[in-house]
C-alpha cells in the first residue's frame, strides 16, 4: 500500500505556525515511506476565503522547503461538492441519516438545556427533505468507537454519548465533517496526521468512513501548541503567523528545526541538528502527546545559532533583502544609492555574531549608509557628560593626524587620549561611539570607524562637538 498523507489548511488568514508543523510532519512521514504528500485547500467557507491566502499557503510551504511541483496539488475542496452531496444521499438511502427540522431552541425547550447535544427527536419522524431541514447522521445506540492513534494509543468513545450530528445543512450543503471524510476517501488518504484539536471529531468521522463502506485511515493527533501561559496559540492574542517570522528574518532552516521539536526530540542531548537527521529520526510514535510550548525566545536563540553558522557569503546574501528593500521587506532608511556593498561585506563578520534575526542588520549598520547617524537621545545624554567636549576635541585632533587609518591605530590613539584624562578605554570611547553611530552599543567601534573612513568619521565628530 502506498502511503498517502494530506495537509488540508483553510485559506482564511495567515499561515499558522501550528499548521506549518503539521505540514512538515506529514511531509517527512510520506518521504520516509516513499509515499505521497497531498495539499488540499479546504475552501468551502466562501465568506472568509481569499485567493491571496491560498497563495500565502503555497509561498509559506515553498519557504519551508515543501516546494511546488514536489507534491500533489493544490487540490480544492470546493471541486468535490458533487461527491459530498452524493455521499449524503447515500447515507440517507441506507437509513444511516435522517432529516431534522429542530432548532436549538426546540432542543432546549424539550430537554431543559440538560442535554449537551441533540436529543434524537426527529430520528423516527420520517421527514422528507425540505428547505431548512438539516440532514443528521444516525449514530449507533450501543457500543463504542475505538480510534487507533499512533500517538495517543486507543482513545475510546461511547457511541451513546455521540449525538446524531449534522452532515448537511438546511440548504443541502454538506458540513466540514462529511466533506473532510469524502475528500480523504476520494483522494485515497491512508494516514491523517493533524492537530489534537481535531480529536473530538475523529469518532464521528470514523463512523462516517465505516458507514460509507471504507476502512478508516491511520490516525495521529499531534499535541496542541500553547503559549507561555499554556493557552492554545491564538491568532488574536499570540504571534502565530509564519510569514511574520519569515519577514522579521528568521531562517527557514532554523524555523523547520524548531517546529519539529514541538512535541518531539532527536536522539542524544541535542536540539539543533541538520535537517537530514530530522528526516531520518522522526517517528510519530516518539511524539509526546502533552501540549507543546512555542517559546519565541528559544526560537530566537535557535535562529541566532543558525545565523552564526552561515558561511560569510551566505550571510551577506541572506541580509540583502533587508539592505536593499526587496520583496516584502520594508525599505531601509537610507537612499539606495548610498548603500555600498563593499562596506557591508567588510563589517558583515562583525554583525553576524551580534544579531539573532536578519532584520536587526539594518539598525546594526545604518550608520555606514546614512548621511548622519540616527541619534538615540538617551544614549547621547548619558555619553555627553562633563568632559565629553574636551575628549571629542582631543579625538578629532589625534584622529586627524593619524598616518594610518586602521582599527588598531584608532584604538591605540583613543586609549592614549583617554589615559591623558584618567579614563579607561570603555569610558573614552562612549562619546565617540555615540557621535559616530548614534548609539551606545553596536558593532566593534574601531573596526566600524575604519570602514566608515577618515573623512566621514571626523565630520561626525566635529558635528557632535558643535552640539555639545
């Protein structure tokens, strides 16, 4: 049997990091077994769907490494509407479904709101189809539905506690439960790997599979992803959009590695591992069913490690979108004509060890490409205290007469200027750093001054001295 898995997102918003993890898990499972990965867009919610959200899903998968042309699809749920209706009609003809005209208020009036679901009032009324009448599945009265789950064992659901659930609305359109099952049957899906939040629907879907004469797929419900308060990640409350992390400068390799650790771990005492190791070692049976904490701070640290591991030229290339303002990245604050690639390449090794996301490269190097530095006023106030004017005067004179403009010569010179005033280098360089870069922290000062050059460095020192 050929393994066939599917990833079935809805195009109703940004691409959720939890969905990204499910996509990766399905992708690896299929790849390990020489199987098929199917992308199905569940687009039947016409009021909320947008074409740009579908494109966003495809682009996000491309970024993760699940690239167009390497999988089956995208297929669209809306294209299978005829099959959905046919299945509903089949269940009705078999006596496994019936029409119901009860409203929620009707059920409450009969049960006093003590019944948590539908009370089966219309089961034997023999209602014919009519506008406003929903089609309900007739759940078995006895026995239990056992869901064999590769992660959770065998969750068991008493059939008596499963209500007769709606499979088609009053207008005849099938609901998600039925459409999802029919799509999986039609597409030959053998394994359904999805989020834990779908587990309560699984016994209903398994009953539908069996009623329609098919063997249910192998189920695997991966743990829910939660925030630091152990609440399920929410689009309204939490930072969950994969696109947002991508556009802030998280590397795809770092994100893939981190997402796979949400509920699973590679062998040994390690977390940052090559993707080839993840592909080789991942097993659904090893996934922990407990909620998985999405720790943004840990992800940021991961990303910093990946950035530092990049070969220098790859780091330069990775930073380019932020430096040139291409694609969806906001334009940098400098005039494009003032960007000098050679200057950036000179300081890139210094920046590479100091940033955790690629977007941080802009404030790290903006002093090189702006006509004047962007001054942090709090840093200015702290650095330009009594004695700063005299130190700047001395630095201007000493730097101006340097025969060699190099980081080593600049450092030695400022050490001497500071020593003459009873200052250690750290104190002496504070006014110079703020005057030249606008900030109190940043790249190594003297290497930065070397790249900035004598003329621009002295001009900024003179400008700062005038302000002091």
